C-alpha cells in the first residue's frame, strides 16, 4: 500500500478560496501539493503564498500539467466551469482518484439554493466526463475561511462526507481528509447520492448567514 503522504495531490482551481484552503492544510501535514490554474503564473504565485503560511512542498502549474503530474486531483472550480474543464482533462485524469467538491448553487434575494443538474449532481457529471477515473465527492461542507486560518484554527472540528463507487478510492480520500487535524472522514454513500450532499451546502450557508458562523456537519452514532 502506498503511504498517503507519498502521493501528490493536485488542486484544479487551487488559486481560489476552497482549493487554497485545503492545500494549506495538506501542505502543513506534509503532503506534496500542486496548485492548478488556467494560468501557470497565477498558480505559482498561489503556491508561494501557501508555502509562506504552511511550509511544505507546493508548486504551481496550469490545470493540465497539474492533473498529469498528480496522483489524486481535487476539483475546486466554480460550477460554471466544471464540465468544460473536466472534459478537457479526460486523458490527464485517467486512472486517478478525482475528488469533486463542487456545489452547484444559485443565490437570489432569499439566499442560497441548489441548482438543478441534468446529470444529477456535479460529481455525477464528473463521473460521466471521466469514465477512466475513480471519481469521489467530498469536502462540500468545509469552510474555506476556517481552512485558511492556520494560525487561529488548529483543528477544523467536523466530519467530511466522502462519496463514491470505489471503496479503495473513498478510503484513500477519507485518509487524506484525516490528515487535517479535527477532520473525520465518513463514508457517505454512492455517487448517485451526491446531489443532496451538494445541495445541503445551501442549508449550511443559510445557517452561517443567520448565526454569523462557519457551520460544519457531524454524523452521530459512528
Ligand atoms: N468557498 C468555500 O467555502 C467552498 C466550500 C465547499 C465547496 N466549495 C466549492 O469549491 C469550488 C471552488 O470554490 P471557491 O470559493 O474556491 O471558488 P472561486 O474562488 O470562485 O474559484 C476557484 C478558482 O477556479 C478558477 N476558475 C474560475 N472560473 C473558472 C472557469 N470558468 N473554468 C475553470 N476555472 C475557473 C479560478 O482560478 P484561475 O483563474 O486561477 O484558473 C478560481 O481561482 C466551488 O465549486 C464551490 O462550490 C467552496
């Protein structure tokens, strides 16, 4: 078995809040990270910023090189760009574990709401576009703000639901989650159940707005 710390984790859209936040935590835990972006320059800049905060081994590249040179790849781009990006990276992502954390959400005067997705969910769209990859879904409910605040938030106290159809892949992603102090990785079902997990983020954002917090999820009884 390969040690999780020996794997390289690539982050597509790693210049954004969510990708950067998880990259900070993984780099701090000793995982080799590649930040991906549509612009290699932006990625290199973000990688530098992460090393300043978290230390570790972090480099930057365009999304295609990031996918090609990583063992596990987190997809952390907005829903609007999700399908096109993954369709363009099918070859680079073949045979790899892909982690989708994308929440297809809309916002109006009444707050956040889940968007309908033709394929069922962002994760199922990824599975259709990447038939040779092991697609999983995780980290939907994790606050980028808490992740980024390494100085004040030493433990991110919440459960991370991990969904997928390949047991070994979901176990690896649970392990990757648990490198972050406070996280517990919990298997959350097959990928066909990703819709409600993605959609539930709208409820959590509503909680955050009402109670001025960064709410997370805890599963009891496990
Ligand atoms: N923010 C959170 O707390 C949070 C929590 C859980 C899950 N998520 C999910 O994580 C994903 C990223 O969230 P975020 O807040 O980090 O978003 P973001 O900052 O708006 O976007 C992340 C990165 O995606 C790239 N990007 C933007 N538009 C793109 C497009 N059309 N095609 C390809 N790449 C594009 C940009 O990088 P470049 O310009 O450098 O390419 C950007 O820095 C979302 O799907 C969100 O639902 C977010």
